């Protein structure tokens, strides 16, 4: 009897391991899509030094409409931060910042050469169906890329963050 119980237990454990393995096979294309989307956003951010609202909405909608992300579409987040940890998502037209009375720190973009961090977060639904009952665990995953802004803005002081001969920042 003990041998029969061990064989049943081993069969159950083997079945669970096979189901987990097949579920993780789907994880790799899911995670690769997250990496590619983060890379594409970082290229867009590098060209403008910030992410425009239309690009943000398009990327978010694109991820939410993909079949592998539909289960947890509401848990997808896109964050774009400047070096000073301020939000780097802004208007589509940078001219609004010129006329709106914004200070340099209020603008989502910084001068050329500053670091911008792009993070895309999502939740992977790990599902296993055993004997008609489905078990699900959501695994929060994110991918982060740092990029450097390439665009020179004439409305920002280029020398504001450069150190002088003594190593101190210029006023």
C-alpha cells in the first residue's frame, strides 16, 4: 500500500512540474515582448528627452491589446523618470512649455546628455488547472532601461548642470 501511495504522489508531483514547465514556456515570449516594448520606448524617449502623451497612450494600448497581456491588462504600468526622479511624460507639443510659464524643473524634459529611465511593469498570470480547479498566482515583473537624451532644447540652459574648474555646479 505504501508503494502505491508513493507512486500516486510521484505522479501528482510530476504532473504539477510538467504544468509549471509548460506555463513557464509561455513566460519567455511574454517577457521578451516586455523587453522589446521597453527598448522601443527608450528609443523614443532618447530622441525627445521625454515621452510624449500620445506615445505613452499608444504603447500602453498596444500592450493591453496583446493576447498575452489581456489577463492582467489593468496592471501594466509605464514609468519614465528623469535623473532627479521627476516624471518625464509630457505634452505632445513642447511649445506649450514655452508659453505656459513653466520653470525648467517643471518641464518633463531635461537638456541633452541627461539620463532618463524607462520602466515597463506588468503582471504575469501563472495558471495551473488541476482536476478541474484553476490555481492562479500573479507574478509582478518589470524591465528597466536607462537612456540618454539626445535633443538640445534652446529654452533650457546648457551649462546649468556642468561643473566649473572647482568641481561645483554653475549657477
